C-alpha cells in the first residue's frame, strides 16, 4: 500500500479538513505500521507500505496570494498536521516546493490530459465563476498537478474528502491514457489510485449555511471550527450555529430537508465514532438547546489537546523546517524512478 494525500497550506486547518481527511491520514498511518510489522513477521516483501503527506504549496499559487502568508502558512499547517497525529518519523511529511519532480511530472502529463476533461472539473467551474478569462492558467491546470502528486509515488490509496473525488477520477483517467498510449501492456508506468472517502464525514458543511461546504475561504469565521480555536470559541460557534426550531427526529429519514440539523448530527456521529442512527437514538425528541452543548463539549474534548500541541509546535520554526527538509529528501528519492520512467516512455532524451 502506498498512501498519498495533500492539503493546501492556506488558512487554518478546520473541522472539515480534520474529519474529511486528516483523521483518516492518521488512521492509515497507524494501519500501515501494523501492516509492515505483520509483513516482516511473515518474512514477506521487503518493500514497506508507506504514507506520504504533503503541503500543496504549489497548488496555492493558483489563486491570488501573499507570499509571506504562504511561507508562514506552510509551517503552520505542518505544525497542525503533527499536532493531529501525523508522525514525521513514520510518514513522509513535506511540501511540494522542495520536490521539483511534482512540477516536472505535471508538465509531462500535460501532453496526456485533455482540455475537455479539465473543462468539466466542478472546482474549476466554481472557482472561476463567470470570469474564466481572468483566471490564472494554474487554476485550470491544477488537477494535472494533483494527478502528478499521486502518480509520482505510485499511490494506491488517496484519503480525501468528497470534494476531491472528481480530481482523483481525473488522475486515474490520465494514468490510464498515459499507460495505453506510451507503455507496453505488461509494463505500465502508473498505478491507478483509489480515493478513500470517509462515509460519515465526506462533506462537512458550513455552520452558517447547510448548503455550503465548510471551507477555509469562507469569509465568516463563524462558519467553521478551526482546530486552533479555544474551548470558548468552539462552544460559542456551536451555540450560534444555524438550526431550525424543530426538535431532533428519532429516525435518519427525519433529517431530510434539514441540512443544518443533518450537518450537526453528522459532526457528532463522526467525532464520537458512532452512526447517525445512534446519535438520534440518544437525542431524538430533544431540542438543540440540549444537543448543542453536548456537541460543543465533544468537540472541545477532542480538539483542545490538538490545539495545545499545535501552539507548542508552531513556535519552533527550526524543528518545522527540519521536518520538511527531511521529508522532502525522502520524497525526492522515492519520486526518482517514476519520473525517469515517464521521461523514457515519452522518448525524451536526457543524456
Ligand atoms: P484542501 O486543502 O481544500 O483540503 C484538504 C482535505 O480536506 C478535505 N476537506 C473536506 N472534507 C470534508 N468536508 C469539508 N468541508 C472539507 N473541506 C476540505 C479535502 O477533501 C481534502 O482531502 N486539491 C486539494 C489538495 C491536494 C491533494 C493532492 C489532495 C493537492 N494535491 C493530491 C489529495 C491528493 C485541496 O485543495 O484540498
């Protein structure tokens, strides 16, 4: 197994990132260790299962940005990931900008990706809106870089939230077309990666609007729980979260058409590691006056220790630099063979 995933280092890590992706990263990192132990005990393959997690700083320049904020954000997000449980001794943690193979492979895949495929990307359509002509070229080709990110390492599994599913399907299409066009049938260059999407937290919605996803780019701070929020801020944001006047239903079907209620119940279920039905079994018939404080406390219980670790880690700039430098050196090494094979398959002469 080769697990690869990334996050843009813009803004704060929020509950959507945590439940949709990062918590799965940590789980898979732990599973990977067990798999390696079992493999070694059975005298199996010497090739280790490995997780690679990265800060997608190259992706972040596809939108207008402040350079100093991007460098600071990259270090902050590194601290946040370690605080959540990503262990740089067990997983390879790095930022794209220190591994030029990402940008190189993106260019090499640019001959394979089709304009029509990119034109169909919903993220492109959402972000560009009516002003396509005014967008950066990077915003349009963004999914090709994302394909390069995972194909470069022969990723088998890519843990992401639901909003990244289409980009992963594109990565598979690019890999498949490249293998068909340039490789012998028994010697494909690229592995087709599978997205891993947590069913219970595929799409965490804004606390202010149940039809919009929780996002770093929402101008309203009240729309999201940041992992660095203190207990008071979390309790207050949950108290003010938009809801309806009805009590919670006892059955899941009763959440239909109640997007805000469904979101809060979903968050509770994901945080507590139980099903939505179980949450409704406990809170069905009760109003939000009872449910919200319980949800707030559950969030504080899990997030408070993360926020404390985050504050300690982010103060140590040298340690963060060292984590990224070490991760990048390992990533560069792992990227080499696939990058070489891609150049060769395309007939590019490199001396
Ligand atoms: P990004 O930085 O927007 O988000 C990081 C991860 O968090 C998930 N996520 C959510 N999950 C559930 N509910 C939400 N409200 C929510 N908001 C965000 C995202 O699905 C993602 O898994 N393009 C990517 C970064 C990237 C990447 C990659 C990911 C670059 N290269 C290669 C995987 C593989 C992005 O902007 O994610």
